[in-house]
C-alpha cells in the first residue's frame, strides 16, 4: 500500500519515473509552447541546480527536466513556481498549438487565441481516457490536428473541426465533424464534444468510442 501511495503522490506532483527507475522527469506547463525568456532561464537554472541529466523539448510543446532525484522533486517545483503539465493520466493533455495568424505568414485563423482558450478551459480535466487537442492555423496542420482526439484546422472561411484521431499503437485519422465555424462556434463545438465524451459512460478513447456507436450517430448527438 505504501508503494502505491508513493506512486500516486509522485504522479500528482507531475513526476514520471525514468528508465533507470531512480530518477524522474518533470515538465512545467507551457501553454502552447509560448513563454517569456525569463521562464526559459528559470527552467535552465532549476535543471542546473538539481543536476538534471537533460532538458528535453517534448512533442507536447513542453520542456521536460529529465533525471531529477526523487529527493529534489518538491524543491525543484518550488523553485520553478510553474504548475505541472499533464503528461500522463486520464485527462486532457497539453493543447498543441501552431503559430497561426499571430506569427505565421501561412496562417488562415488565429490558432494561438483559440488554443490558449482551450488550454485554459480543459487542460488537466478528467475524462474517460487520455485526450489530446490540436489547433492548427492552416491546412498544413502543424499541430497535428488530424491525429488528435479533437482537432481544429484554420481554413479561409473559418474552422474545420475533426474528431477521433490518434497516433500511438492504433493510429487513426480523424473525421470531419463541422466546417467553416467562427470562433464562438468553435468554442461551443469543443464544449459539446468534451461534455458528451465526459458523460457518455465509456472508458475507451474517443476515436474507439465513435467507431463503436458510429460516426453519424456521434455527429447527430453533438450537432
């Protein structure tokens, strides 16, 4: 029981055991991978202070501090003064966001504003399975929206919404749920999808649940 409680406590602290089963990785939350230079300095200072083995730029747009001793985890988080990114667990993981019209010349829609709102509303929310969101400002889909549980793709006339994608052991391309949505409609659609999934009673990942009930049935329930 003590071992289980210890493991639970470490997970709640955002500490992920590494291959050596002695050290841990911690990943402060950096919404959309966008931060101030001072945040980078703080992360670097903490990594040096606690003799981390590496800093890893992750696919979820975070910076993982890898190789932290268990005895230093609490102190490292205290010095960072940044909440953990949800890298594991049955919840909404960090929202992946491309530069969109904020920075990129190819952007068709403002993926940064929409993605940051999703991060604010949903990051860490408990759901039946892990849940990933991607917000891409154009059809190049740099935030990998097509392989996310819920994806948004900026088009000239508004947002295309896709659902049920995944990578990993059972890769799947998402299906188109709606098109040409404005900002408010995109927010409303995300709310509908996530609230439905949260309360539908399944324990499966969204894409598998959609296959189980049929995409057209899912679409009717959402829209």
